[in-house]
């Protein structure tokens, strides 16, 4: 087995220290640098972050309104542009409370329900994040779909 590992490692470029060498000319080429500069100066600006945080608040407010209106004992967690459903009346304050609030079956249902309607949540337990490309219409679509899900759950 040791020889197999050594043979596999010989295919990967490495530095003298034995560390894997990654990157190279493609990371520092003019197009990559121009794209990075454009992202940092035109998109990932303080104003852009403020806009996504505001939309994240709109999303969290909508989630809380929907769960309240349908009578589910849930809440929304908030972290600027990232929000999502907490399957407890209040956000957990520690790991024990977070463990008690976890509901993997509902979480799986939630993700599949949204995915089947064209909304993808990339991180299983983190909920949606408002991207810099998102517009208010995207938030409204998410909330309408989430409302459809909650109504199906309580029906």
C-alpha cells in the first residue's frame, strides 16, 4: 500500500518541501487579475455589501412573517446577507440549543421542495444567502415558494 501511495504522489507536482504545488500562471494571468479588480472595485464594495445585507433582512423578515402566519413555531436566523429558517421559536444561543432545534427531515424536505421549483440552497444547514447578483424579485420568489412549502406542511 505504501508503494501505491508513493506512486500516486509522484504524479502531482510538488515543491522541494514536499507540499503540493497549486496555482501557477493561470492564477496570475491578465484576465484573472482584471476580473478580480473588477469584482473588488465594482461589485464587492461597501455599498454592495450593504445592499445584500438589506435584502437579507427583507428575506429574514419574510420568513418570520410566513411562519407566524401559518402557525409554525419557527424563526429566522440573521447574518447580514445570510438568513434562513431556525426550526425553533427563538434562535439557539449555544450548541445544545442548536442541536435541539435541528430538524433534518424538514430541512431535507425544504431543500428538495425549493430545488423542484428552481431555487437551490448550496449549504445544507445554512439556509439561503443573498448574492450580489440577487434582486428583490429573487427574494420575493424565494418567499412565495417558502410560503407554499409551509402551507403544505400545515395542511
